[in-house]
C-alpha cells in the first residue's frame, strides 16, 4: 500500500491510498482520483513528497519488510512529476528570474511562484540578498524553448 500526498486544482491537499504506483497512475488517468473537499478531478501529486510507504495497521515491526516497495518510483519518475508540477504552478519568467525574484523580495511585485534561469552572477546576488530559490537539474527536453 502506498500513500501519496495529492493536491487538487483548487489547492486542497489530501492523501490518497493506492495499491502501488501503477494503480495510482491508472486511477489518476481515469479520473477516479477526486478531491474530497471540492470534488475536483484535476488532481496531481504534491510537489514536496514522492510516494511514502506506511504500513497499514501501524505495527512497527512490519516496517522493515515493506519499505522496500517504497522505492519503486524511480528518480526519473519523481523528477518528471516535479517538472510537471513546476510547469503547471510556476510562472515562467525565463531569464528575468533574478530580476523578478528581487522585485518580489522588495515588495515591488506580488509574490508568486516563478521559475526561470539565472546566470552565476545573478545567483550570487540572490544569495547575498537572502532570497531563497532552488535549482532543479532538468535537462532541456527536445524542442523545449523554455530552457536555453
Ligand atoms: Zn479541492
């Protein structure tokens, strides 16, 4: 049994229980995964978590034998899920990333989720300003004009 943290298009977070990763994918594609708060079927895995395996019944001695299954989702799948989430929820500001981050930091622009690219110099400035950002090592996919 695998538990995913899910989030709907309205931003409601909830847990979904699935037999395994494949069952999750299938149910998601069939629109069988539904937000318990608003009923939205526009649901996806929440960014911060991959699959988390918990043993049903909560007996600690079961943990060891079952955690093996938890690593089924490969790094590639996780990166893909992360990328899909990023592309959906983060505004692409391209090479204006540093500039936009600075403006948000100083309240000149509304705070929002952004993604984009920076130069090393810009990264240094962001660090000096204490602006948090994460770097995600996505290889540019073919025909992708967003990640030069
Ligand atoms: Zn919802």
